[in-house]
C-alpha cells in the first residue's frame, strides 16, 4: 500500500473556530481562526468562518513544494477514483473541549495622545486563560480622532474617542477613553510661515501613501503590478478606482479641491509580485493631518531632515532559511518580487547591519502570507547586546508599521516568538527609517 496506489479516507472537520485535516483517521493539521489569514480580507476577525465551504475533488501531478523539496516527474495521464463522499453534521460536544469566554479587560482605561500619528498599544486579557475562542473585534467610536488596528491606537485629530474590544465568544466588552490633544506649533518669529507659501508634504512610506499639495491629494503606490485605491469622503459611499500607471511599476491617483476639515478614509489593493495585498484603512483630515515627525516621508526636497530607508542594500544574517533562493539578503534588496522565508520554527530570527549608527524612528515589515503572530524588535550598537524596543503580541500581517520614537543603533533584530501559520516566517522586505548620527 502506498499513498498513491490504494484507497484512503481523507476528511475535514470544520468547527466554530478551527479546521482539522485527517488522513485515515489521523489528524495531520489543525488551524484555528487565530492562525487564519486572507489576502483579500487581512483584518477580518470572522474569516474564514463567515463564508460557505465547498468540497473540491482535484487531482494534481507534479507541482511545487515547500521545504526545498523537488518533486519527481508526474505520471501523466493519471486518474483519481472516488469511492464515496459523505457529509456529517456534528451532534453533541466536539472532541476538543470548548471553554467559553467569561470576560475581557484592557490594561488601560484612559489614554492621552499629543501628536498626530502618535500610537499606543492596548493589551486585552481574556478570562479564563484557557478560553477556546480568544478572538476580539476592535472598534473606535470616532475615526476622525483615533483609529485602532489589532489593539494599536493611532492619533488622528483633536477630540475624544472610545476604543472598544468585543469578544467573539459571548460579546463581552471592555473600553478605553482616548483623548487626543494636539497643540498648535508656535510660529517662529525669525522665519514666520507665509500663508501664501504652498503646503506640501507626504504621509506614508516608500511603498504607498499620499502627497498633499495645497488642496490636492495625490495617492501613490510604488513597485506593483497593479494598484487600486478605495476611499470615502466625509463618511460617504466607498469609491473604488484603478490607479494610473506612471511607469516603472509605480501608480498614482489625484483628488483635487479638498476643503478644510474634509475627512478622507482610504486603503490600497496592489500586487507587489506574489499576489494581491490589502492595506489597512487610514484616515486623513484635510488641514488637520500633518506628517508625523517620527514617520518616513520619502526623499522630498521640501522636507529637511527626512528620515530615509537606511536598510536598503545592507547585509542581513539569519538563524536559517527555507532554501537558498529565499535568503535573508532578499529582505533589503528593495525588490518586492523576492522574499526571505525562515525554517519552520517559532524562534527564527534575522539581524540587519546598517553599517553605521543611525537615529531610528520607524520600521516597516512587508509580510507575505506566512506572518508572525508574536515577535520582538531589538536594537543594538555592537551586535551583541540588544535592547527590546517593540513587542508584538497580536500581529495581523500585511504591511506592518512600527513607530519606536528615536533610538540610536546600528543593528536591527527581528526575533520570532509565534508563527501565525504552520510554515516559516515569510517577509518581502524590511525598511528601517533613520538619519545618520
């Protein structure tokens, strides 16, 4: 008997928050809703259990395999014989004990933020500790004041907003009051701002964002095979447009004649080369939102002292790689068609050597589907003694932007803690924004 010359029983058990795969009654893989990722809906806490499931019987010969395995040539033509298909409805309890959620709390009940783009992370505690379904839904009462994504709160404009975390199991809630108090910057009496001067700045990074020129907003996506823009103005209906190619795999789209106070919500869908990605929804308020002093804004000549991606082209070492073509040097080659993939362990790591001391304020991780649920970012002067500056406990993949203030360092280390999928960590690129010291 072999796997390809005899009958075997393949089965899938689909429960409320996990899916299990069996061969001949032996469970080979279990994936929970916490581990699920969809490129079409990366921030959907209900996926994949909000969709109907279908059985597809398919025969494949040859193909590509993970782990550096090269398959033998397939025997073509080939046949598949199906003896029976049966669908069962579960009765009574499942073979995995379901422990219900009884409550949720946040580590902070009140937070004050004082600058646009400033962030803070809310940590939720679910009781009991062994609850089966620990997923939560994050919401903000006022996106014009503060947004929230996976517990990370970001200041948008002056005012107050209530951030609420709701458990999927039982609907228990816990909230935090966020007050955003952004003070006006004093006018320099030596060089006062002329109101007739053009207002130009960028909000975003090298991959995507927007550029304001007076009352015009130009959205951009760089290094993509295609790019779509989704936006709403003043809570109106969603508008979806294909962005216009400007050459060299770059795209843009122009919105003109915005008025002071207009609230613009936007996100992008684009393909960097290995499948479509959806960015998180962001909020821009015309005349209120300004470039974050701790955010890279590109090499714009109108902005002195710009933080640049200082990791580009720098050397990288790693604990291991899945194979030679998925090497760590791909992390800094500025090519979204290449990527690094670790071996299949939770504690995989890599270190970027910036070849000099830089004042670092932001790190961007561009994930492939196999992202990290939990990880740490550490910095070092000498490559031996590292200090942790960021601890992610509820990662969601996609393009992950990490603001760390202003820290001087030469070495940047990613330390994996827990994988979201049963593969290695997989990253297209790491960007480190800083200025030389």
